[in-house]
C-alpha cells in the first residue's frame, strides 16, 4: 500500500475519532444535556408557540433516551438512537402538524407556491409587511407545490417534504461513505442517521417548520461526493442546495477547492459546470418574470435593507452593530466581506483534502457569516453544528490528492529520503520516481541501463 496514503488515512481517522468516541462512551450525559437544552427552549419561548410545544415534548424524548442509554449501558446502541429520535423529533413533528402549529416560514412558503403556479414567480410584486416577503431562492417554493395543488391537508404540509429531502440526502451521503470505506459496518451509518435526526437544532427545525434541513441534507450529500472525487454528482447536489437558499452558496468554492486538490482542474470544472447549470435552470426563468421583485425579496430583505425590517434579529455582533452603531451596517458588511475573503484565501493557500476538512472549512465560513450579517438568526447555527457533527459520526475514507505528491511535506520528505538511500546504496536497476508518482499504487519500472 502507498505509504503516503496510509499515513494520510491514519491521521484523518485519529482526527475524526475523538468527538464520536466522547459521544458513544457518554451517551446518557449528552442526552441529559439535550434535555436541558429542550427545557431552555420551552421556558424561553412565548406561550402557545410551536417552539414551546416542541420544547417540553422533546425534553421528555431526550430524557427517555438517557434512561435507555443508562439501562443498556452499551455505547452507540441503535435502540437508544431510535428512542431518542422518536421522542425528540417524530412525536413532536406529528403533533405540531396535526395542530397546525408552525413558524411563519411555512405560511410564507405556502403563499410562494401559490404565486409560483399562478404567475410563474414565487415573489409578491409589492410586499409591505414581513409576511409578504419570501427571502428564499426560487427552488424553495417547490416544497410548497403539494399544498398549492391539493389544498391544506395533513400530507401537504411542507414539513413532510423538508424531512423527506433531508432523510433522502443523508441516506445517500451514508451510502457514499460506505462505498468509500468498505470496512465500515452498515449499522454504524444507519445509527448515525438516527443520531443526526435527534440533534436538538435539527429536530427543532424539522418539527416547527424551518427550511434549513433540506439545504443541510444537500450540503452533506454534495460534500460527501466531493470527498470521493465524484465531481458531477457533487455539483448537482450543491447546485440544488444553492437554488434553495443563499446560505448554501459558500459550499460551492469549498467543494471546488476540494475537488481541485483531489482530481485537478478538470474535476473542479465538472463540478462548477454541473452546479452552475442547476442554479441557472432554476433561478434565471423566475428572475426574468419580475427582476425587481426578485431583488427586493431575495437580496435586500435578507440584508435588512428592504421595505420592512427582517425578523432575523438575534443579538449577534452583526445585528448589534447595525442596530446601535452609526454606520454599523457598513461596518458589519465590511466584516462580512473580510471574513469571506479570509476563507477564500485559505481555500487557495491550503485547500481541504478530504470531506471532513471541507465540512470544517465550510462550517467556519458559515459561522463567521452568521455572526457578522446585519440581519441574522441564532437558529442558522444549525448549519455549522450539523456539518461538523455529521462527517465525524460517519467517517469517510480519504483519497490522496493529486497535488499532495508535490505540495505535501510528507511526500517531499519521503521522496528525498528514498532518493538519498538509493544513491548511497548504488541501486542501479531502476530510475528514481518523481514526487508526482507517489500516488501510484504500483511503481513504474524502466529498462535497466
């Protein structure tokens, strides 16, 4: 086996094992913390809201999971994961859908679906109130088409389709992980899906009607394919995510940098072409129907520059600067631009070489964007939380980058050591290989002189 690939894989597995080991050996402690978080949501939410109802139901679910984990005393048990997911997500989800309790986003999307069918654009021409604005890209209205076509029924709630999209994408990402790492047991990947669904920020978003789970699932799927060098499939998944919400756009340069490191410029180009094709196909026709409405809803309103103030006003640095400091909006936008430039420079100077590194880089970039955006919401932190957690629960077998043979210190030192030993030992039957040949499993042989 290639020594550089072996070392690369070993370093990655050591890096990914720590958090999952802590989780698996301390299930009941983590579930106890989740119970506390659910109770905090319950106590801090206004009465009769979807968030408050989820809080007390999920707290019971996490408590039951902690009891099961204590009784079983077996880490990473599937039964514990299933009980937790049912109690924290499935039961609150069903009860909230039956009662018709949801965030305002659900009503916004249902109206967007009706507008898309009637006018070809999911954006109201003259929005005035907050509920008139649709800050999402055109692809998000697809999840409301069942409601627009068949009316207000149990299974036409957009939450069903958000959950279905997330589960399908995560199962697909798990299959990619198993294909890239044959020694990984199938049960481990399935159990990881249950733990992911039980994660408090994600379970809350799915139950109350947050739109982010659909985007997160596609990001996980796209980065999973990118980590295995599947450029076309990565581009299609990330392009679909980018057609739903602006939050997914930072994933495109991260995935392109990863693919460029793994497969060179051609692989990065295939990903770019696939993602651009999907985005153009979804966005351009809607933009041409009413460009002014598109800009008002999708660009100005999320930035807090629209006709109505954005409800995304969590007390994070960007919002505090914009609200309480003269010229604070410009300062926040400057900080946002500088953080984006720093992440972009890091992709150029030190590109990620496996899916976990790409997910970490994307999580960092999204965290900075959430902190410095003038109109922001603390719930958006579900993106970095899931990205950092998912690629640790389901570890991926890394591919040795094409550029690593030239750029990595380990490959260069290995090449220099071999060259020195061979020259000192006067091994004269075979020509020395260049660093770019270190990625080949079988050495290339040449005729002896």
